[in-house]
C-alpha cells in the first residue's frame, strides 16, 4: 500500500490554533510541508480529519543515529501544545 499524500487547509481550526500558539510562544508560525510519512496520514486520508505535524525536533535529525531534541525547543513546544489545545477546544466548542 502506498501512503496517500495530504495537505490540511490552513484555515482549519487546528492549524489556526497551532499557528497562534506558536506565535504566542515566540516561534515562527510559517507553514511547511512534512516531507515524509507518519501514522497521522491514516487519520487525515482515511477519515478526513484535519491533521498537522508539530514537534520540537527537526526532520533532518529524525530517526538518525544522532537524533536529538533541543531543550529550548522542547519547552517551547510544551507551551505550544498547552495553548493550542485550549484554543482549539474553545473555538470548536463555540462553533
């Protein structure tokens, strides 16, 4: 089975919540494409759920012998998840 490519519409609640949270935590909210594959594709393509990848690591270092996570980026990502989840739940409950 060949995985199906997908792109989530930037206007969806999940994308807006994460972009806002990244900005609030002092990060760069530029959207980039994930050039790889992960289990999230099944959720996005099989069930039509708006889905994103977000994390503290870099794709270049992922699953390599020297994989690492910068601790400052890790701590920022924790804050992003906290903010994004709260915002997502509030905005989706209101709609």
